[in-house]
C-alpha cells in the first residue's frame, strides 16, 4: 500500500469532488417559462428578438440571429457564403464533431490544418499552407473559450479571399484585443447546449457586423422568409421558451464569469508551484470566460508517467481534470470510412478525398499525451478550497509518482 490513493493510500479528498449541478436555474427561469406559456406566442417572436439584441450588444456585434443549435448556425453561415459541393473548408482537428459536420452537411470537404501547441487552436501558418484553389471558408474554433489568433487568421483569410466563421460555441464573453469574439470574422456561432456558459437545452446564435449576411442568415433560418430571391433552405428557428430562459441565464453570465475567473486565477497562480504542467496565454487575449483552459502536461517531469495515468491517479485523489479531444477529428470513423451519406456528391464529381494520410503532428501529440484542461466551467463555480485541493492533489501525485511508474 502506497501513499497515493490509486495504490491504496488515503485520498486528498474523501468524497470525489462533486460536479456542481449544471445548468443552474431558479424561480426566474420558471417565471419566464410561465410568462411565455400564458402569452400564447410560443413560436419565435418578441422574446427571441429581445434576446438577439441583448446578445449582439454583449458580443460587440451589429447583429445576432438565434437558431435551433450551434451546429446549424455554422451550416447557415456556410450557406450564406454559398459554400457547397466541391468547395473546401479549413478546420482545426481538436474540436467537437459539429465543426466538421456543418461542412459535410452542405456537401463540402473539411480540410484539417494543425493547431498551436499552447492553446490547441487553429495555427494561421498551417491554415495558409492548407489553402487550395477550392478553399472557400475557414472555421477557427475558440476552444474552451480561449480565442484563436484572430489577427493571423484574418490576415491570411483576407489575403486569399476566404470567409471566416468563428466557432465560438464555448466563448461567450471572450475577447481578442478588447473586442468580443464572434464578429471579428464574417459570422460567429455560439451554442446554448446544456454544458455551455448559458443554457436553453438546445439553442444557438449567429453574430455578424454585415447587414447583408444578417438578412440572409435570417432568411436561411426560416424557410427563406423575406429573401428577395428564392432560397432552398429549411426551418431552424428558435422558439420563445428557449429565448425567455436565455434572457434569465444571460442576466447571471457576467457574475458567473467573474466567479469562475477568480477560481481560475487562483488555480493558475498556484500552478506555478508545479514544475511539469505549463500554461501560456497570448497577451492579445483580453478576456477569458472560465470555460476551460488548455494546459501542457510534461510527462518527463512526472518520471515518464503518461498523462492518462496521471489523470487516473488524480481522480483517485478525488479530483477530475480532463484531456478532452483525445482523438483528432479526422481519425474518427466518419472520416476514415468516409461515411458521409448519399447527399455528399464530392467524389461523384471526381474530386478525390482521402483522410487516411492526414496528419497534424502538433494536434496528434496534444491529443495523445500533452493536453489537459482544468475542470469544466461548472467545476470552477466551486470555492477556493476546491481549487487548493486540486493543486494539492497534483503535487501529491508528482511527489509520489514512483509508486505508479
Ligand atoms: C466546439 C463546438 N462547436 C459546436 C458545437 C455545437 O453546438 P450545439 O450542440 O449547440 O449544436 C459544440 C457543442 O455542442 C462545440 O463544443
């Protein structure tokens, strides 16, 4: 029996760190739902319009357009740019499947470009190297709420006349050089799915500073409604219940961000005590939201202990950190087997697509052994004791690592 809980010792925390209940709600959400129910207007109406205005102002955007989720928002954006069969869209590989699926849903080809090691976000140089004469759009993801290098990405995109969709599903309230993300590119996309900073069960929103794209996205969202020309599209509206709940969730957002950032700052400060887990933030990032931050685990400073074993040992001590995105998207069966469905006509048009040789080395190393993230944002809703306990547990694992290597 050793000192570490994983070898039979006493854990730092007797009961595993409780994941706080998320989403959070109180009577205000119930009142909002009742108000909509009583109003008789359940389909998209004034609640949606009011929330769109609030969110646009918050994200420093001229327009915000609600939709059913944060995947179709990106599909609508691609449709607004006229992206379709045969076109290529560049995306990073360490992201949720939605970033690739929206591209496939319009019949286009996702092309993967490598990420930057310190933040797991699309690398502008790798983006530029992946451009071909078919490239029409790029989707940088602000993963975990850390903004991608928007200066570098916008410079490359403008030089090559490529449209930019910011996947800001995690990045409500985050800023790049004083401007909130989402309308730095051509169109931004946010999610209100159940794990996100603000929740409506499902839900999404697009942001843009372009009047024409805003009008087109509105039409594309709703059967082509009010479009001056016919549009082949669908119905991706948000209902009034979701928007009413979002207005309440929004009223708590900044206080919650402040609380999470307080805890995150404490964690990052104490992290300096540990030689072997590093954190680097671009100074042009002027606001985070405490969703997650990406850290680098250096196995050699833990006597060669693999990251996944480290996370297991930490869990036994009662604390959870995650690796998240342990498989670059292109390695998934969808891509390897090209199971893209009958409507994906690219290869029928004679364009050869092969994901078996794709390799983004930085992303692969991060995914396999280096990347860890601190909690999920709702863990950061806890108190300072939780943060100190987590750091103490990391130190304990490192000090007794010879028990498990
Ligand atoms: C990075 C990223 N992009 C897009 C989405 C899609 O959002 P939704 O679930 O609202 O469709 C998610 C998560 O759900 C996500 O994590």
